[in-house]
C-alpha cells in the first residue's frame, strides 16, 4: 500500500514527525543525497537545514495551514524482504522528488509488514511548493509500481490515494500483469 498520511505544518511539527519516523534515532534515516543518520545525536542534523529554509521563506497568507512537509507511507505484506522494500522506496523517492525536493525516509520492521515512512520537503530548490497532484508525482507512482512488480513484492496496491484512480475501491493487481 502507498498513501499520503498527512502533512507537517510548522517547524515543531516537522521535528516531531522526523523524530517519530527515525524512532528517536533508533532507525536509520536516509536523505535524498544518500547520507545516513542514526542515533539521537545525529537526528537534528538530518532536518536542521529544512527548518532554516522554512523559517526564512516568506510566509503564505495563511501560514497556520501551510504544508511544509508531506508524509508518505509505503507498506508491504508480511514476509517481504525489508531491504527490497528500502530499495523500492529509495528508487521511488529519487524518481519522484530528487530533481526539486529534499526528502528523508526510514524503514520500519517492528510490525509483520515492513514499511517505509517518507518525509518530503514541500518547498523545492526552485522556491516553489510541491503540488502532490502534479504529473511528477504520478510519474513517481509509476516508477514505484514498476519496481514492486519487478520484485513481486505486492499483490494489491491501492493507487487511488496517489492520483492513479478516481474510485477509492479500484485497485491495480500487480500479480496478474
């Protein structure tokens, strides 16, 4: 399953979310440059530049509702090789966001189904905000689907939450293609 789980609004919320996905430093965070961050003492350095950028960017008219970071989750069935999940998430994030947006992600294996939490900074290198409904995002979903299909990681993937279908119950079966 792949879905947008929410958005961070404000620097405090950003820090809290990234600390959560890193399990307060227990899990390895990886960024868009391939740098790895582990341990509580390294956690803040993973997102401190994001905080500075967001604080220095001119505020929108309604800054209380400004979406600063998008949260995504990529979840796979129990028994899926966690390293293949990490690789698929890395490829997805790189294709979908690295051209204009910074991101951090962490693999969680504390439940039977391995899953990745991905945080994407909405403010791009071009000083424009990411619109999750735009074509680049849909292209990224196609890359993810292709990777998952190749590795035969997933039987059913809901694509409605990422702009692939209008009907919420429609699903794409990777196993039948």
